[in-house]
C-alpha cells in the first residue's frame, strides 16, 4: 500500500470510528447512569483536547499520525464516561485497541507497536498488581493497549508523562484529595496522548536523540 493510500485508508477508518466510539460509550454509560442525569460539564477540556489533536494531525500528516489519532480520540471519548462514572469501559477501550493494532499492522511498524504494548501494559499492569488496584485501575491499563500500539515505547512514555503531569496539576488546582477518593485518570490519559501526538516526535528525536 502506498503512503497516500495508507493515509486515506486510516483517515477513513478514523472518521468512521468517532461516531461508533461515541455510540459505544453512551450505551455502556447508560447501563449504570440514569439517562435523565445531567451531562457532565466537560465541554471545555474536551474541546481543548480535540483542538490539540486536530492541530497535531494537521502538522504531522501521514498514516502514523492518524493511527495515533485513533488512540487519542478513543481516549477523549472515553474520558467523558470516566469523569462522570469513574469507569473506562471495555466497550470503548478494547475495540480501540483492536482497531489501533489493525491500523498498525496495515501501515505501521508492528514490532514497534508490540514493544510499546509490552512496556506500557506490562509496566502499569505490574503497578495494578502490586498496589492491588489502589494506584491504578484495570480500565486504565486496558486503555494503554491502544496508546502503546499507536505510539510505541518512547512516545508512549511521553504520553504517560503528560498524563501524570496533568493529573498532578488537577489535584493541585482542586485541592488535596480526601483519603479514599479516586482520581479518574481517563481524562488525563487523553490529554497525555494528545500531548504526545503534538510533541512526542520532537521530544524523542530532537531532545532525547533517540
């Protein structure tokens, strides 16, 4: 497949995936949240995240950037439900992972993707196991399948760094969390992935020399 054909194919896949992801997340959320409940006040951070993704996609044309866009937009959609319910639903994270892997196999680097999944999912899976779910949930680890496959180990690490900084900033701005209060990490994973999409390549190749 030529570069232009791959870009067109993955771009079409991305365009089709957005409404499907929204529908899957809405369906999953309605199973545990009353349909009459008011919508979450998340339009501002979500709009900023979507804008950052759009700018990054315009700046980094090509199938690899669009594959990363699939992961980013999946997380942005899932972040709505996570912020509202505290869950990153399998109905969105698992199809996102499968779709990302399919796109990578079709036009990316499967070896790099496998390495990214091993580093991110293996590393944070160990954190969940050792902390018994107190520091991170299994839903977050499942979401990292798509991030690791799309970004690989190095840019995936940049995404995690951005997510952690975003989470720390949220705690600092909102005040100290009460003991036993969980911080939904999905929105921060979405922002971290958008950060990696926009700046991961220059950080890894220009600043780190990798």
